[in-house]
C-alpha cells in the first residue's frame, strides 16, 4: 500500500516513477512535503539554453577577451 501512495504522490508532483521509492515519511502529508521539496529538480528545462555565445556571433575574439581580462586584473 505504501508503494501505491508513493507512486500517486510522485505522479501528482511530477516526480518520475523511478524516484517514487525515494519519497520518505510515515504519513501521506510527510511524503507530500518531501515530494514538494524534490519537485523543482524534475521540472522541464527551458526550450532554449544559451551559454552566452552562439555560433552566429562572429564578433567575439578570444584573444582580445584574454587581453581585456588581463588589463582589468593588473
């Protein structure tokens, strides 16, 4: 019965079935609290992630970036 409850709670909070067994708590309320704390880690990633540079950006000069960094440091 506890496994069924864990799975139900995991489904409700968007936690994958393979992680349902990791929900802890003696009561449903405690397991739901645990699920709420885990849920943010299983959100869908944004559609477009960017590290700051794109292949289309031809203005970036790595040599100049190093020179600028050295100027700022010294």
